[in-house]
C-alpha cells in the first residue's frame, strides 16, 4: 500500500485527531452562537430603540396634557405648563412649546431648533424628537416637542453587541476546551491500544491481551475486535508452532525409519561386493536387501500419501461401492490373520465418490492394525452399513483395547503402542492409522477410536454417501401412442 508524501496530505488531516475533533466542535459551536447572537442582537436592539421612542412619545403626551396656551391682553399668548426645566432635567431633554403655526412660545433652550412639528419620532442632530398636539381643555391649538439625545441608546445597543460577541468567543473557547477534554478522554483507550500494538510489534508476542473498556461504545467494540484478532493470531501462531514441531518430529522419525532399511541394503550390497562370498551368502544378502527395499518402498509410499493429503491434493476419483472395497480388503488380510477369527457384516450397496486404492488401503490398515494388536484366537469384526446420509464402517475386536488417553494420539504419525517409533518396538512403521485419518478426511469424512462392547478397540469411519438419482422414466414412443395407418 503506497503512502502519500506528507506534502500531499491535506493540512487538516495532519492535525492530531483529538485536535480535529475539538476544532470541529468549536467551529460548529461558533456558527451556532454567531447565528444566535445576530438574531438576539437584532431583536433586542430593535426592542431597546422601540422602547426609547415610546418613552419619547409618552413624555410628549404627558406634557401636552398639562400644557395650556391662552391669550392675555397685555402679555399676548401665555403658556401655562409644569416647569419645563424640571421636567426635562432628569433625562437631559430639550422641550419646546409651539403655537399652531409652529412659532416657539416657550422652551428649555431657545437656541435649540427641534424642527417643524410632525407626527412620529424623528432625528434632529444628536436628538430624537417626538411631537404631540396640546390636548389640555381650554387651551389654544399648539404643539409640544420633546427631544432627548440617543447617545445612551446607542451605547446600550453597543454594549449589547459587545456582550453577545464576548459570549460567542467565550462559548467557542469553552466548546474548544470541552471538545479537547472529551476527545482526550475518548482517545485515551485508543492511545493505550496503540501503545500495546507497538509493544506487540517490537516483541512479536500476540499472546498479550487488550484491556476492554467497560463502556459499550465504538472504542470498546474496537478493543474487543483487536483482542479477538490478537487471540486468533496467538492461536494461529500456536498451531503453526505445533505444525512445525510435528514436521520436525515427522522428519526425525522418517529419517529413523528410512535409516534401518538403507543400512541393511548397504550392508548386503557390501557383502555381495566382497570377494570370496559363497552362493548361499549371496542368496541371503539378496533376500535381505529385497526385503529392506520393499519395506522402504512401502514407507515412501505412505509418506507420499500423507504429503499429498497435507497439501490438499486429490487423486482421481470415481463412483464405487464401499461394501465391495471392504470385501476385497478383508479377503487380502485373511492370510495374515493366523488363528484369529475375521467376521464381516457388509450391507451394500454403499455408493460414494472416492479413490478405490486409497479406500482399500484405509480399510486394510484398520484390519491389519486389529490383527497386529490382538492375541491369537481373538475375533475381529468388520461392519459396513448405511447410517442416514453417511456410510459407517467399523472395525472392532475383543483384544486388549486402546490405552486410556490415546484415543486421539493413535492417529498421529509414527505412534505405536505407547509412544512414537523411536521409543516403541514393533514391526510397523506407525503410519497406518495416520493414513486412515488422512484418507477419511480427504474424502470428506471422519474417523474416531474408542472401546468396543467386547472390551477391545473400536475404529469408526464415517464417509458421505453419494445421493442416488431417481430412475428416469423413458418417454413413450409416438408409435405406441398412435396406430400406424394400414397400407
């Protein structure tokens, strides 16, 4: 897998994951807070300005209700109202009283022009002005203008926006810190997994276990998955080591078995080569060399069959009857039985797809094993019958049986009696039952060993049967359905 050059990796992907999570969280929080601040600032600012304008109108209405314009013969038009300066002082306002023609009659500051009277609120310089007609009873028509500076309102709105901005920045910073804390907490188990993975990489020891977090979340699932992967790797390594041990033992035992016939052949050939040997000695040396050669040839054939089974290679197969194969193997073993009794109960046909030579070898090995490990006048029984969709082949005897705890070990290679071939006696090579298991498994079956009802050994082989297709009915001929016309 090609790795990108660091210069080609996007900048955001170079940042550690915890910082990416924190920055993403803070960015989303910033967007949300900015949108909220814009809406809130606009609504609250409009509300503040609206309240300010309403205060201007209310003050103008209140003053207009208490102000009266009258005519005096000496003084002319006289304005009667509350003290204007006292009314305006708390708010630092400007007040003017106008007649119906817009001429000023009274005011807090004659030099301040508030403009012509008009409905609503309008701005005059730094002042916001509200105008109301005089409504006092008995008064001449006129107007009251009330103006206040809007600097305070603008400062209030500015402070509002400053507060909202500070809130946005503070919320974003808190979101960044909180996201970083949550990301560090979430990445802590992953960091521990990374450290353990580095340790396993350096020590090449997958037997270490990963502590699984109590929380049932994605990190816990990752920890459980990695722990299961390490367990599978540990089991695979153990199986590989066992396989290598078996292979080393196999090579050692095969070398031991092949050394004896090769030594015998070499000795006999050297005897033939030596001068002065008699014809009787020649005959004896040739027979011994031939016997050793046959033994070595059989051993090589056994090793070849096992090697082919280990490699998963299959020989040519065909449709056959297991009952007939069993009968042929039983007949071949009869001369070796001696005083032992061989019984057979073969219920055929037992059709299956297999190699006749390998199946014959499997059954013969079972029978020879029973003959070799039972005393004279013992009984060996061969059974072959159908058991559901499988063929069940059993070889039982009434001999001493299989030693306790060796029911599975007897199928290992170079195992005879109580141990491997380099420590046990006997004339066999220790590959007979190993070949039985290899042949059974290569045909999709299984083999097991146990104690028979007679107290001896029992070997059972199960092989899948080939389903027999239903007989095809021949189509009726057209000539039988229709009568031929008479000519």
